[in-house]
C-alpha cells in the first residue's frame, strides 16, 4: 500500500496555525532579547569568553529536539482538544471506528521512540534556561507551577519536572473511612459496575475490553461461573460483603484456578473507574484506600498513545499497552490498580518496588508473552499502604484503571443491589485525595476547581 501526502492540504485549521505561529514568534523574540542582554546566556552558546565566569555549556542537539517536540505536541493538542470540544457542544458521543493511522501505528517502533524521548527528557538544562522551558510547558499544557514543591531552577531536566512533588497540603486526602479517593489527577473517562458475562469495560461507544485481559489470566478477580450463579445468589443478597471477603484470594495465590472468563460473571458489588492523566497533570500515583498489595504484574506490551483519538481507533488499547498491575485486598474486598503506559511514557516507576524497570529493550515482543509477576512478602499479607501514600509515578500523562469491591446490600426500598455511590461522573476533573465514591451516606458535592 502506498501512502500519498498532498502539500495542498493543511494538517491543522488555518486559525490554529496562525495562533501557533504567533506564539512561536513571541517565544523567539523573548529568547533572542534574553540572549542579547544576558552575558551568561551568550557565554553558554559561545563556549565561554575571557569576561565570563563559571562553567560553559554547549546546548546539545537533544535539547533543541526536545523543544521542537514540545511545540509539535502543543499544536497537536490544540487541534485535538478543539475537535473534541466541538463534538461535546453538539452532544455527540464519538463511536469506535478504526482508521489507517491506527494500522500505521502498529508498524512504528514506539517502544524505541519512547526510550529516545526518555533520554531527551533526561538531558539537563542550564540553570538560566530551566524557568523558560518549564513555564512554556505549563502554558501549553495548563500546569499549575504554584504547586511545585521546589523552585523551577532546581529541576535539572524535563523528566524531573514531570514527576515533581507538590507543596504540603496541595492535595488534601479525604480520610472518611467510608470513602474511596482518587489515586491521580485527571479526567474521569468511565465509571460503573461490572456486570454481565465476561466483565467488560467500555473503551468507547461501540467497543469494550475484558477486565480479566487487562489484569491478567492469573488475576484473583472475584468471578462466578454460570453454574454457580443460582447457588450463591441467595447468600450474596442476604450478606453484604462477608462472603466475598473470605479467604478466596489466599487460595488463588496458593493454587490459582483456571476460569473460563468468557462465561464467568463478576460478583455483585464490583466496580471500575478509568482516569486519564494529561501531560500537564500531576504525575504521581497515590493509594486510594488503606489496603494490602499482594501481587504485582508487569505486562511488556505496546506503547500506543492513549489520547481521545487512540481510544476510538485502536482495539483493546489498554490491554495491548505496557502496564503495571497491583492487586490486593482492602476492608471491603478485592482491589486492583492498573497503571497503563503510552507513547513516550514507557517508564512506570513504583515507590514500593524501586528496582522495577519498564520499557526494556526486547529482542522479540510477543503479544501472548506472560507477564512478569511478583508476590510480595509475606505471602497473604503483602505490603500495607495507607490512603494517600505514594505508590508510583508516570512520565508525562497516562491512564489508571481501578477495579474494586464495595459494600453490597439488597435494598427493597431503592430497588437496587448496592449502597455504594460514585461521587463523580464521566467527564469530571478530579484530583488526588478527592472522593470517587462513598457508602452508608450520600455523596457530598465535590468542590469544583
């Protein structure tokens, strides 16, 4: 197949190109003015002079390439955001529709490209340049620099700036024991209860993916075979969550039972929440509740982008991408958190396991390759995390998928099966520590920001 590119067709609308060109001219003008008036800056480019003091610095090509990449990302983001906003204003929900670009992405070495991007973002900038680069990034991706824990000049590279910590008190944690909080800053893409055969989550209108495929075939996700549905239905309606909180998880760890996930159904009271982190968001991941992390799985998958266009054009996006899955137990039962990588975000770091390395070079990457799994010691207890504790970090933006059990009580008055209620809905912006859902009380309205 031959691809033809016409130089008569503009990639971006005319008004976006004018705006982007204007911003580029402004940046160039201010940069040149700084170069003319600051001797230290001139010395940095000229390699030093007799009148300059301090260490000289030659701007590497990687730094220039990084700046150009930031400009391209910003222009593309503006174009995509405008299209999505126009669709939302018209009340249109974009459906799943594969295109040629999605097929072309499969041919690209996205893992290698992401490692190159990781190298470029690790390049250290001269101290005088750092505030300009980070402020330009903040303007492009709407980052709040006032929350940064350190002065901008102390972040040596873009990577350090991406995973920056925040000032004390910037993300207050809701410590209500009947509340599950957001582990990340981002936009809520999907929320709901897992129901039906196969336990699937809607990726976008018209396409869904299996939770078992996301978490792994050895996951101890509480599922019930078709033949067991009638036997256990009466017991589960009369008992909130005690039956599902028994030692089935320890049995799964000791001798995992192979289930036919295509015919199995999730137990009642099993919920999910998908949150997308934009490049300008706070990139650290925190614990949503007090829980015991029992197992970690690392899937060395692809690194497709996770933006809006990708979700509606690439099948099984979250299942195919590289990801790290943490599984464990909390006071209400099962809990899993999947951190999904993306293009230029192959690096997923865990605070509880600093030696874990993702996006490693591989001679051959097979889609059917089993994940690398680690059972945390002591077995059956694992690692204890408190609500709000730091768990890990992304580079740039990505996606987190939460799957969890919540209290289930048969309520004839309300005519439903659960007293758990989400406090958020699809499209909401949420920050670390804010409530995702509550039980045994009504949801409080979240403060807008």
